């Protein structure tokens, strides 16, 4: 460890003061314990009050927020690993967390666990430098925050307008320096691998590309050669195949978006790489392995379609070139790149003056961008190293075949630099592999020794076992920890709450329509081929913008299907059937899907609306056998429609009349686990709109015969008079014994959902291919197993236009569909910045003129979020129909038959009422409504007054 203590942290009663001995930092930071405001003031300003604690440290990483508590992240111990001219690079060995509000994290198990996981993560593979930007490769002339892994930790400093000298970056990756001599000339080689923070995560949770064009496991590796006053730098990059894909197991890869929906992100990715100049893609996938071949074919297809003038591509089947544990087969390919290396050049400087600049890079990938990629890259960079030494008139090897020298396993025949170089690159491969997969590289022995012997095979086998173990037991925790570091995903701050209340100031709203369909198909091949007169009959509504199909039991839930989870052919069959029907209605494109044994959810959007969809994420949650089997569970898709966050969860809950409590537990499990390993760790209850639907298996708690008799009486009465009140009483009687209605308010998640009134017969269980309820020996009680629920945030409108069952006889269930019209928001970024300025100004004023209560008070106004156009709200109305007065019944029945004019008036009144309440809430908070120009002036005024307030506070 290095004794580097250049920062002093002093705790007082009401604030924490941080000072630095670095010459370029001329101020000190003051963290106010109560308000959490961070101030910058002259370095030697005297402080008042008694000192509560004092310590010296190596580095300040920023502020970590978790479970609404804030901690200053401090580097206590570090180790010097490399020196590049005046720049010294340190590895982080030990960190500590200092609570700003003097909170003891030991008092909260969740906070303590979160901090301990962060410490474990940060103490391996993270680096910083006090002089010179460690994030900056030599060929770049601009700041690149892709590699700043403490970017979110620094956000509090940026929000409080703290100068950039305090915003000290940290990278993740690997750094090593080796020293040797060539022709008696001292030579230093430094290797720096910088891993991108975008799509940061573990191997199986972070694959492919995202909507912004960033790819998983993107690493920029810079090889620096120093000889006297000369410095040369060569950069190569690696990154996941830029398609939307995921991998659930060793032999399971799925493309999660169509070729059409992939194209935009694919082009964005290579446009992001334009800063490197020309790009030469080398794909090292295995041609004989089908799952890799799928990625290769689609990679090449997208390149052909994109027609990018700055990108070249070559496929190299790495495995076919590696024979008997030796990698010499790839050497001929490396030598083929001689002209490309000459064209790309490398960065070259003499006496700290740039002479040449690198103007192109190799982008290398395999499946994981780990083992094969690192070995191929090490040889390519060795060849570049030899070319650089030739420029310096230095001869590394007596042989002109430097790559065959690399493959030599007799160290006595190797130059000292080559031996160290091979170990350095093997270490680089091990660290990058450990970061991404949890174990060392499976080919590091080949890199170190030139071939893979028996012990190397044993070690590689162990690493493969360790990767499997990490996938099963460690990756969830590690991914959550990374998400907290990069996104503060467990923290909802006072600012977050406040800004959410101001949406009407910086958002515009529009309406879209959504159709949801749930159907348990009973493992049957569909008999009904035409859905236009049943499932896809929209009554008098327009063609929906979004159509969501949620299917259960697309395959029989037998042991073989549950364990093997083989449903590809069935999925293909249903996709073809659905798409053929949709094509007769309008132009729809599938934008997301997810499956789990018999569960399947597919989302289709009008083709002209696709550009409004971003950030699609999927998740599958097993609840069978204690969460180990997928015969029961949920499949979820969440996405951004403009700037509204929508989630759709199709579920299949535990069956059985007496298993109601287990069904409620299934619901808890799905809501607690869904998307908890996503980068934006947002739970279903925190979405703008969350639709929860499927075969919930809730039953009617009455005897079979009584239920059947009530249904027969209902059918007879309704056939005589569709508006017969007695018929509705029969249905209401059954609904009062429905388990979902009975237990809904006793479940923490279900109670937040709304359901339209049910005026259709139970959807389960029918004899096959007929309209007769179960006549088998089991005599299963007819029930409303198939349900559609919705939960939306306050102030948002969700209008249900119909809720119905559809008459498809293919299975023992009947499909259920529901049509909604919802509000979608679009953020005006300029107005948002103005609103943020208001907040900053108000906080500065609160520091200058403190008040006993820091929180901005908000008056609560009840808002009707869920609106039905045809039926009364389900819960609470069925009992009214049975026991209410004649006047109450007439009132409810008249609501059932709202005319279109009354529906429109009802909608307009709701919007008007909501806007009035919003205006009142703003007045209650003492916040004025600013026109756009006034908001701009307010923003400018806030920036101008910021410094003056700090002076006044001093």
C-alpha cells in the first residue's frame, strides 16, 4: 500500500469539512448535515464548533445515496501501480463511508448490507490518478465520461455547482506497468483497460446493445510505450455484439428485438465510435456453434443494411485456428493487418509535443469479449509494439516473426520484455474476466505459457465451474451493487420527490390506446385462426396503438417441459398466428417479448409509433417450487413510451381452490423480484402505469352446484332482458365470493390495482370445445381466473373503454380483453432545467434563512385515477347492487349506460378537476407558475445569485 494522505476530513456538529493539499484545489468543501447542501468556500476559512472527528485519506469519490441516506465515499488506502510522465495511477485498496447526517448505518440492516457490498465491489479493479485524466486516452483531446464509474457519486457535487477540480474521476478495469530494456535502452510499457460504465454489469445480466447505442462489456485498452522523452500509444476496443440479445444459460441465446427495431441502436453504436476514426471490426465467434452463428449472421446483416462508411468487418473463427492448446493459427491473420495498422497509425509524442495521432481502431469481439478477445488482442498489440520499437530503431527479437516468439513456451529463449508482456496481458484478461464473469480467464494459461497444458486445462475447468456458480448464486447481488453505484437505484431523494410533483410545469401530455389480452390456451395448438371477430374486435374503439398478448400454458406443464423449457416451436407458431391477424388490421411491429416455460408475453406497437418507444427491458420470475421452477410465475416487459414508464406483467399463479394464500405469495414474489437486477432498479409499483394480468387462478368460494345454478339463472334472465337487474344480482352474488375481491385489500401490492367491473360469466373451467362448465369427476368450480388489473400514478388518467371475455373454444379458459386510453408524458428538457433552477434557488434561500422544517410540504388531494366508460368500479359496487336502496340501484344502472356525450363530459370534468387540484397544490407550496420566458430569467437569476449566497453564508 502507498502512504498517500492528501485529503483531510473533519466532522463538526452541523457540517463536515474536507480540505486538500493538492495545489490545484484552492477551496474546501462544506457538507451541511441537516440540509445535505454542499458548499465550496476558501480553503483556510475558520470553522466554529467542536470537532467530532478527524481523519486523513487518499481520495474523495463523491456521495453515495442509499435508502434515503447520504454517505461521503472516501479512499482510505491505495497502491501505486503505474507512472506515465508526471501522472501516477493508484489502485483503490480500501474505502470507507461517512454519513453526512451522522447516521449510524449499523442501525439499518439494508443500509449496512448495501455499504458492505459497495466496499467489496470498489476494492478490486478500480483506479484513480491525482495528476492527469485517467479516463483520457492519448489520442483523445476531450473529456470522456463513459469511463467515469463514480459519475453518479459526483452528481451531488455537480448539482451544488462545485468546481470541477473537486470532481475526481475513478475508472474500472486494469492497469499494469512493466519495465525492461531493449538494445540497452530502458523501455516502459503501461497497459490501461478502461471499462465503460454504460451497461455496466455481470455477464448474463448485461448483454448486447441498449437504445442509446452503448454495448455491454465495452473496454478501451491503451498500450503506452515510454522511451526517454518519447511516448507512443496504441488503442484497441472490445464490446458485446451490438444487437438486442440475452443469454439465460450456457446454450440459450435469444434475440429480443426484431432486425427492424435493432437498426437504430446499431447505427447509434457505431456513430458513438466515430471519435476513434475508422473502425475495423473483428468477430471471433465460433461458426460451428449455432447460438454464436445467430449473432454473427445478424451482426453482418445489420452492417450490410447500415452501410457505414467508416466501418470494415472481418469474421475470424478463432476456435478453428487454435489447435492442441496453441494459438499460433491466428498469427497469419494478425500479419494481414499490417497495412491497416500503417493506415491507423498510433499516437506519437516527443518532448510532450504530439507528432502523430491515431486515426482508427480495431473493435474485437467474441461472445463474452473476454478470453478469445483478450488473447487475440494481446497478439495484435504485440505486433503494434514491435512496429513502434522499429520506429525507435530498437530490435526486440532476432527473429522477424514476433508472434511465433510470443507462442514460445521456453522462457529461456524469450526476451525479458516478452515474458513480462505475456504475464501483463494474461493479468489483464483475468481481471476483466473476474469483473464481468466472476472468475479468471479460461485461456490465461495459453497467454502466459504459449500453450495450454494439463494444469491449465484443470484451471480453466475450475474457472468454468466458478462462472456457473456465480451465475446461480452471486450475480444477482453483484448486479444490484453495480446498479446502486451507477444509478443510486435504492435511493429516492427529497429532490426526486419534489421534481415529480412539478411534472405539469415541464411536460406535455398526449393519449394512446392499449389493448390487453390474457388467455390460458391449455397447451393446445390453436384451432381459432381468425381473431378479428373475437379477441381483436375493438367494439367501437379505434385500432389500439399498443396490443399486448399474454398467454399461459402455451405448452403442457409436464416435468420435461418445465425442466428443459423447450418452447421455441410453439412460440414461433403463436407469433405467426398473432402477426397474421394483426396484419389484417394495421401495420404493427413486435417490440418486446418474454417467455417462461408456458408463459408468453408479446407487445406489438403501431409501426408509425415505434420511434416513441425506448428502454425496453424484460424479466422472468419463477415462483414454482419456491422460486426454482418456471411452471408458475410471471413474465414482464417494461418500456418508455415517450417519457412515461409502462410495465406489463403476465402471470400464472398457483392453482387449487384452497391455495389462495400461495397465490398472494406468488404476487408478492413477482412484485418484489421483477426488474430488481435491471440497471434502473424500478419496481412494478413505481411505474407510471403497471398492468398486471393473466391466469391468477382465484376461485369462487361456493359449492360447485350453487355456482352453476346461479350461472344458469343469470343466463336465462339476461336472455329475456339484457338490462335485467335481477340478473346482475345473480352475478354480483358470485362476485362477492370471489377470492380476488375478498383478499385484494389484504395484499400490499394488489390493493394498489384497479379492475373494471365484471359483467361477464366466469372464464374457467369449460369442457373442451364447448360452452359447458366442467363435467369431469373433479367438477371444478366455475371462476373468474383470468383477470386484468392496472395501477397508475396519481394525477394520471387511465380510462377503460371495455372489459370483456371473448368466445374462443380452444381451451378450458376463455380469453379476456380490456381496452384502455392512457396519458403519456413528454419532457421539455429546457423547461425541466428551469424548474431545477427554482429548486436550487429555494434550497440556497433555505440555508440563508433556515426554517425548522426543511421538507417542502405537499397538500394531498385525492384524484380519481381509474375511469370506466361502461361499467361501475368493481369493488364495493357488487354489494351495493345486492343491499342498496332502489334509488342507489337506479343510480348505478344509469351509470352502466353512459352515453358517449356523458362519457366525454365525465372525462372533461376529471381533467378540469385534476388541473384545479394541481394549481391549488402549487399555491399551497408557495411555488409560482412561471411562463417560459420568466422561467428562463429565473434560471439565469439562480445561477447569478448562487455565488453571492455562498459569500453571504460565510
